[in-house]
């Protein structure tokens, strides 16, 4: 996919619902039928070449080519892991880049999508936040990531996690529309979509009002305010109990279990007293705790991975308290695609046009 100098300024068809495509087609007598065909090509066949959409009239294809882009993104860098993970560094033809990851498993194919360029939350353990925040992604850029990754996979991508760059709930209107398109047009189940948040309480409440049956995962990482304050600036605004109350209300509104992402950092968050406090916090609420051993990120704090003994002990304390526990399957370490490592391994997150053009394009 190569976006020309002028074409990048055109509106994009990807990111539009079928009804919106029909509105774009205007007063044509066959607008309803043609919008269905266009949506099918874009979202089900992942076709970006209008001239390859042979069931559309030639005159319509030519007109659309002059007025619209079919895809908002192009690939700057593609990195492939020894364990089958693919990481793309993408941009929309400007100088701002972000990442998305393809995660094939034996029983499914998943993908991790970004919602922002950079991240404003400043979590001390996360490489993405080290580069600062630039902007929200629009709907076309969010959905476009999924479609680019699907073109790399022979199997259908059935699961989507918004755990890439950015805080998804700070881009809530675009996130919600993107999820609706992934459900309505691409055909994904809402139950196979997970949104991860550091805990923006008003936005959790707004998302609950939508009553979408998606998974909402809270990046908790400590049940103790004094520890979470040091790791996550957001905790100063919405402390543990307040954000957990919002998650409980979300669970009641949607009927979905609360998922807690818990990063185990040696001698920081992996202590037995925190395991006991976590079990007490979530007692009586349908839940899943996903343990994530820290992936190395070069920060000033000098954080380290927990020992296997500490991970086992932490998990054992939770399980003995009746907590549903899973441990994150670690993927893509050799290409820095693992949790907390999504930072551009290039000369800078924000690159000028020349440096973008010089990067190797995936074939």
C-alpha cells in the first residue's frame, strides 16, 4: 500500500460503516446495493484496489479513485519473531508512527492494536509512555491496523485486544465506532474484543452505558495505593478502590467478568502481602487475574523480572483464595512486541518524511 502525496489528503473509505458509504454514494438509484458491495470488499475481502472490485461499475470505480483513499495506512517496518509474531510500524503518510502486532496461537489468531500515537499516561514501567503523547488515532487508522494484519495471516483474526500504544478510553468515541465496525462490517464477535485501561473512571462509566459485551481489562499492577502511586500517575486522580468500584459497576452493566492485568515486578509488585490484598479487593466479584512477568524496558527505575519462585508463590496465594488466575503467554520478545515494550525501535517515534521514506517497507 503506497499513499501518494495528494492521495493521503483524501477522505478514506475504511472507517466508514455501510450506511455511511451509502450516504457517500449520494442519490444513485443503486447506492444501497453498491454500498454493500464496497463494504464487503473492504472489510471481508480486505481488498484495497478499487479496480479489483469487478462487480462495481467501471465508472463508479474511477470516480471513487479520484475522491477517496481505500486504506489510510502504509507499512514502514515489519518485524517477524521466531515464535510467529509479526509487528508492524505504520503511519498514514505523515511523520507519526505507531505499532500493531499479529499474534497467532494454535487455537486462534489475535492482534494487538494501538489507539493513540504515543501515550499520555506516563506509567513508569512502559516503553510506550517514554516517547510522550502525540495524538489520537481516527477510526480509519484503528480499523486499518486490523485489516493490514489480516492481510499477513492465512487464518482469520478472530480476537482483538486494544493493548497497543495509548490509553484507549482517552479516545473513546473513535474506539467505540471502530469496535462497531469490527463487529458489524468485519464480523468479529464483541466477546472477542478486549479493551485495556489504566483506570479512567469517567470513561469506564461512559463505556458501561454503551452496554457492549466486550472485555474490559484494568491494568491494576498493585492493590496498594502507595505502590500504584509510584508506578502509575493516574492513581493520584483515581485510586485503587475508586477505579475498582467503577469496574464492578461495568461488570454489573455488561455481565462480563472483571479482568485485571497484573504486572509482576521483582520486589515491587510481586510480594505476598500484595497478593493477599488483591485477593481481598476482588472477593465476591466475577474476575480473572492475568499475571504478567515484567518484560525488560530500559527505564530509570531499574525494574527487574520476578523470579519463578515469586511468580509461583503469588499465583498460589490467589488460587488458594479462590481467584481465577492466568499467566500471560509471552510472545515476540525478540522483536520487542511483548507487553510494555511497544516503543519504536527506530531513530525516533516522530520521524520526518525523509526518514519514513528511507525505512524498509515490508513486502
